[in-house]
C-alpha cells in the first residue's frame, strides 16, 4: 500500500543578515544581473525622487505625492504605503528565493509600457500617471531580471503601490452616496422615534432642535481608501482564491458606507440626546474612530469568514438526521390528544 503523499512545507524564512549575505553572493555570482538591477533601481530613484518635473519644475513625482497625502484626500497614511509594500514583499522572501530564476525579455515590453506612462505624465504634467508608472516599472524590471515565477510574486506588492495615488477629486462626485446615507439614516431615525425630515443631503429634526448634513466625506468615500487598503491586505493573507480576494476588495465601498451610516446615525442620536453642539461637534470628530472603523472592519472580517466557510460541510451538518439510519419519516407522529 502506497504511503500518502507528504505535503510540501513552505521554504524556511531567514533573517535580514542572511538575506544580505545571499544578496552579496548573488552579486558576486551574477555581476551582469546585479549591474542591471542597480541601473534599474537607480533610474527609478532618480526620476521619481530627484527629477523635478511637475508644478513648473518645482516638485518631483514623490514630492507631489507627499503633498497630496493629506486629510483632505483621506491619505494621511500615504507615507506608509511604500514601506508596507516592501514589508509584504519581505514576508514572501522565502517564496521569492525559492522561485526558479529565468530572465525574460518580455519584461522589457512591460518596462517600455511603464516608461511610456512616465513620458505621458511628463507631457501632460499629470503626476498621478507618473505614480501609476512606478509599479509597472518595478514589475517589468522583476520580470526581465528573474522571470515570471518571481515577477508573479511581485504582483500584489506592485498593485498595492497604486494606493499612493491621491484620488481626492472623487469627493466632488459623491452626491448619490450622500443621498443614500441620508435616506437610510432618516428612515432609521424615524423608526426609533426621532422625528427627522430629509431635504436632499440634510437631516432636519421635526421639532427643529437640531439639523445635520451628510457631507461628501460622510458618504463613506473618505474611509474608502483605508478600507480598500485593509481589504486588499486582509484578503491577500487570508484568502486563497483570486476571485474571493477580488470580491472582498470590491466590497470595500459597501463596508465603508455601512460604517458611515452607523456613524451618521449616532450623530443624530447624540444631537437629539445631548444637543447639536455635542452631536455635530466633539462626537462628529471622534465617531469615525469609535464607530466607522470598527463596524467597517467587522463587516470585512465577517464577509471574509463567509467566503472561507465550507458550505458543503455546513449544509451536511444542518441537514444531518437526528440519528444514523433513521429518516424523518420513521419518527413517531406528534400527538395533540390531551
């Protein structure tokens, strides 16, 4: 009788010093590849960090991004994105090391596409396009130097870098979401006995004791970028199927909207119970951390758990008869005689 196949264990992880030693060995054994790698890295650093191209030759691409990582664009976490992508790649270092290395000339096509994006950014003076070019160039360089097996592992860290692009301009197109949140919160308020009338995106108490407005940020868009980033990370490390990861990521907007519906509802409650000065003042400022984020993250985790659930086993358990070999028809009928 053949022995059952043993599951292959993941490659062991190594420390930073060990990885540096491996890097030094690779440089000695592959000087041409090392020189190409240094050239690609140096080119990226120069054009993105030191070459002043935007805002009339005043700002580099990364400097422009740094100035766009503000509360107004809901990107205060922007400076952490590049280090976070590097940490994700580092956590997969064992897989990177174990992947077969077979340099591919196809990588030059991807590099050419990234370079073309940067040229377009310079021509149109659109730094956002330059930021999009960065992950394309990194992926193309990995594909060219080490081949598809290695570049495939770099796909997620490269896509993660797209979160660096400020997208604050979408705040000007959130009226449908604002109306949705205002309508739901107005219905909930009336359901619990708080008389509220909705006028567009405004919620006005029927007794005129308070009024509040669902601004663009309160529609869920302000927390969308943070939820999208968290969903991408959570799905990457907890889900196996690609479609499940994409579905969890696509649910980022509903998660953010759900959290902000709860937040606006608590603002209405606080305004009714403690006055508008409290509800739209201090509570408005802190409720994002107390209400929005916990509810949105909880929804994300719950939805991820649903995606990971073995529904066949769950169905079998729910439909399992009371005892083996006994069908429901074998059970004695219930008697209602007294």
